[in-house]
C-alpha cells in the first residue's frame, strides 16, 4: 500500500496551512516528538512563525483513504 505523509504548520499570523520543513515518518514519531524554538517562514505572509505541535497537523494519505491527525484530536 502506497502512502504519503505530510506535516503542515498553521501560520500564527495569517492562519494559512503550509508544508513544514520538519517532517515525520509516522504518527507515533509526530506525537512523541518535542519541538522547541523552531520557526519557519510562512510562504503566504512571509512572517516567521513558531513550529509547535499545537499549530501543526500530520496528514497521512493512503490508497485506502486519508487520515489527518492534529495535537489532542484525530480526524478522518
């Protein structure tokens, strides 16, 4: 089964989602990680925004469907 895993950040300034420069191989490593003092430049508003699990989502796309995981909750 082929799958694509994408981690995205929600800009704290403009609230748009964009691909994180920090990627994870699976949901377990995403939820088990500690992110401290990381920042990325939003491609939309060009403001540096914090990379924290509270404003990140882990999106896994598989041939049999899609699962989106965000800190503290899961959505399908």
